[in-house]
C-alpha cells in the first residue's frame, strides 16, 4: 500500500509503517533539522512544506496518488505538558490535516495525537470533516508499553477507511495488545549498565527516579540533568542517589524504539526535541500491523491468480540440507500458523510432510520470503521448527482424498529440523496471526 507521511518529524511513524510492510512514497514537514535527520535515514523523498497551506500541500501530494496518508499534527496545544489551549494556533493543524485528507480522499488515513485531544472541539470538527467524506472511523487510546515499546506513553490513534462502518477495527486494536506492559529491562536486556535513572519531573511533588524494571514514563522533548540539590521523593525507589544519572540521548531514542543505528544529527536540544516529539517506532508498527491484519482477514489469497503468477513453485528450498545441530538462521522469515485438529497428530509426532493453508489465508504473507514453518498447536503453543522445502499452489485433496481436488490451497512441503524450544511455548495471538515479515529473531525475542 502506497503511503505519504505528513508532519513526519524525524520519522517514527514512517519507520514503524515501513517495518509493518507499507511502501512510504514521500514525507512532508516544515522543520529543517528534522527534515535533515529524516533525509539521512530514509531513501524516499522528504519535502519541506508549510502544512497549514492546505491548497499547496494538496497539489504536492496529488502526484504520489497515495492509498493512505498518515500523520501526527503537532499536539502542544492539547498536551498536558503544554498550555492546553486548543485555540492557541497549533491545534488548527489538526483541522488542516483533515482538510488535506478531504481533498485527496485516500482509501485510508491514520492520525496520531496525545490522548487529551479527545477533550477538544478540534477533534469534533476534524471528525465531522472525515465523516462528510465517507470515512468509517476507528479510534483508541493506546498505551505504547502494551504495543511493543518500553514506555508508558498514551496516544490517540484514529484510523479512517472509506466506506466502512465506525469501529471497524476496534477489536483488532484491542485484542492484539500485550497483556503485560513492556519494561525498559525487557527491551534492552543486558545493554544498560544501570538499574535506576533520573527523569526530570514536571513538579517536585512527583518522583524523579525510575527503575528499569518498569516502563519508562513518557519520553519528553527535553532531557534535563539531575539538579545538584535534588531531594529524594517518598516514591523514589532508591535510598541513595549514588550512581543515578539521566538517560543518554541514544538511550532515549531507543526507548522510543528507534534502532541503535538510526542517525540523529544537529545540536543536543534539537535532537532531544525530535526524539520526544516522535511516535514510538514500535507503536507505529503495531498500528500498521493491525491494519495489515485487517486487510489480510478481508483480502484472502487469490489462488487462481497465484497459480498463474507462479506456475511451478513460489518457494524452492529443496536443495537446502537439514542441519542436525539445529543452527537456524535467525534472520530468515518464518510462518507461524494454526494447525487444524484433523492434522494435529502429524505435527505432534513430527511426521508431517505437508501443511496446507485455509481457504481464507491472508494475502499479506510475504510468500516468496518464507523459509521456516512453525506449527501453532492449540492450547499448547509453538515448539518445533520445519524447513519449507517447497511452497506451491495445490489442493486439500493431496492430504484428504475425499476433498475436492479443485479446492485450491497453498501447500508447503516441509521437513522437521528439530525443536526450537525445549517445550511448547505459549505465544500471543499477535505473533502467529501476524502474516507479515516475522523472523526467527523476532520469535526468540518475542518482539513481534
């Protein structure tokens, strides 16, 4: 799906959607320093544009013919960290964003903002514009720590799709969230050399010391040093300030789930502001993957077309030899999928040689990138890993002779390599039901 990103900043939303499998065509912003950073880290163009000039913005976007527009209009006028005056000027950019959507009318749009926007008239006005254009709207307040980021950051996400009913994606956005908040330690593992760190409070009535065994508080656009005279708060989880320090700029960017090699340029003040303003990459990816899951559920593979596109084999790893020491390639893609009850015995004893998909197998699978297969056994989870030797179009008839041989399915010829885990490992629905690019590395880290 072709996407344009407005108010792109340094690129958190773009990178997350790119990781979810979307094709970002171009991005727009008006802040020179952020544009420089964006340009350094992405291959597609980033364009300087005053996005309050709706007519000019629309003309520049039109040539890209996007299927989706994403963006996070500046939120300072709504934010609890700001003056909370929605008529202070910057709140108008939310309306400008809605006006751009109304003029372009892409099939989809995504708008991100602070959770307090739900209390504003600007949101009411924007929703009215969207509804007049025929968009079905789904919106939710998402906690980033339940969406793959080690940060207790709550953000308003609105997704619009032309011709849909309101609430069309509410279940997907809700059900795919983690039951457990991700902590800083969960995300960093052994990379951090600290157990506690300082984060400057908005008022000294609040604590300033945080543990890595909890989610980070919201990463803000400033990163102040700990004052020399800081007095321990009753809720600080330490008895002494010895060894306590603020997080570094790099650590803050990683809590926003930017990769370690993402390049931030400019002076420290601007870099900290870019990082604080950004959408956490993994939160953006979560939203993108929810949309992909929705598309997959509603757009199954066209098997006739697939057979025409791949008359012989989609994947052919038949010459790959099985490594008895189970040295799997962590970078290779894996399909994790539910095994139906009538086939489960073959997978429990490891004798399965073929896995065939259901009729509504989603079109979002990157079929020609698949390498491994892991069966998900109901009430157990995942354990065993198979090599996909060949993937092709076939039929259920190959396994069940009484089935219609014209009932086309995707057929994976597989061979068991061994056990990736010592025992069955329960996994969250979002791992085995996300039919985008899942690698063995993702499965081992559970950061899918």
